[in-house]
C-alpha cells in the first residue's frame, strides 16, 4: 500500500506537469530547430508559431511565414 501511495503521488505530479506543457507537433519542432539554429530565441520562435494559421502544415511554408513575421517585428 505504501508503494502504491508513493507511486500515485508521483503520477499525479507528472501528469500535472505534462498537462501544463504545450504540445508541439513534429513540423513545429522542426520549425523551432531551424529558426533557433538561425539565431532566434525559443521565446521569439514560440511567439511567432502561435501567430501562424493552424491549417499551414508544411514545414518550409511555416519557416517562410515565421521569417516574414520575425522580419516585420524588426528582428
């Protein structure tokens, strides 16, 4: 019983942490990698990704759109 109680507490903590983390799909992860590789901060990239239309699913198109938004922001 003690082990189950301890495991339950750990699972609650883990699932609470996981639920607060934003979900990133594979394309967005690739876009983040490309843009941070170009020197943009993760904060800038995440902010720009949130502004992109959800229906855009092509990585190259997302990178291009993100770069345009970053340029407009003066970065």
